C-alpha cells in the first residue's frame, strides 16, 4: 500500500556501493508527530537535481513498507519522480526551528533501554540520543582508499545496466572509521562509528579537493568534532544496520549528529 508522508529529513549517510543501484544512501527523518521513519534504499545522486534534498528539509514523498527490511521504521519511496521538496529549515535563532521538530521525538539517554527496544521488543531501530558525557573522538585506519575489484565491478555493472544515461563517478572511499566514545546516564561506555555524510564529506573535501594527506585530513575531521564538543550541544541520531539489527550486543551506529549551539534551549522531559 502506497501513501504520502511529510518527512523532516535529519539523516543522510555516506553513500555505499550497491550492485543494483551503483550506490545507496540511508535517509531518515521525523514525521510531523516526531516519530521516526527510514526511507531506504535511495540512489540519491541518481535523482534529478530538483529532487535532491538537503538535511533539515521537509519533503513529501509517496512511500510503501520495505518488505525486505525487518526494521519497523523502514519504507521505500514508491516513485522518486513524485518527491516534493517543501521547505528547508535554517539555523537562525540558535537552531530554534530545527529543535522544535527534533525535540518532538523521544530523547533517549540510556543505551540499555534502546538496545532492549531494538533487540528484545523489535520496536525501534532509530532513536535520538543525548550522551551524558563525551569521552573522546577517534579515527581507526581502514585497509585502503582504493575500491576493491569487487566494489568497482559492482558499481560499473550497475551503471552500465541501469543508468547508462548518467555519468556517475564513484564516491571516494575513506581511509578511516571515525568514532565517538561516550557515556550514557548510567555511566555505561559506548564507542560508535559515525556514518553521517556531512562529517565524512569533510574528510573527502580535505583529502581530494585540498589534496592534503590522509593523516592531515583525519586530523581536520577530529578537530571539527572536538570544536563541536566545546561549542555545541551534541545529540546523536542512532540507527541499526540491517546486518546487526535484532541480535548484536550493540546494533547501533551514529547515522547523524545534531549540534545546536550550547547557549540555546535544551530538550526537556515535558516534550516527551
């Protein structure tokens, strides 16, 4: 069954290679009542320019349940040509309008609670989370920036068979996994990978546009994260991956970071 939904987009992950679509982006956001919804897969760079939406934008899309994905919030766009971009919400007044919508969602502070809801109850796979304390930012080296033969072949074959009218270049592979270590409200320590396109694109910009070294590019990203820690209120948009959903000790990754200024309004218990 197809229906139209208005979604406030808060998450776009860095594109990953797909044998069917060349590459895919996990996109997620909030309905008008603050409940989460995931729209996946989205071959984002293959959308026409007038359909490519930014984060913190209201879109209206026809969706249907993604029956190949067991995660409860997962839907597919039924027809990408019917994507309507309604309005982009900017950062004026200390991100107040963005906070108005993000704070409609339940703000979790306890990892055991959301892991139980994900694995035990199978009730959620997306959540807004406020860490009690940030312990550190890390970059762990991956094997190589070069595509494997299998990855390159998947991308090339998909382009030739489905999208030969589009000249689409591979998104660069990133030499590091960026991670944040933090405590929840019980002092439980977690260390999670960041998949947010915005932060990984920062590495790409330094590495490939400014043509500086892997090490220098890595340090630029870590510096930005530390700056945000000092100047911003950090909230995480957490999501499970389909591979680990429902069974891993911690199936969540950081799929987005929400970072309004520190001198602004925080969420309050009364909002949820």
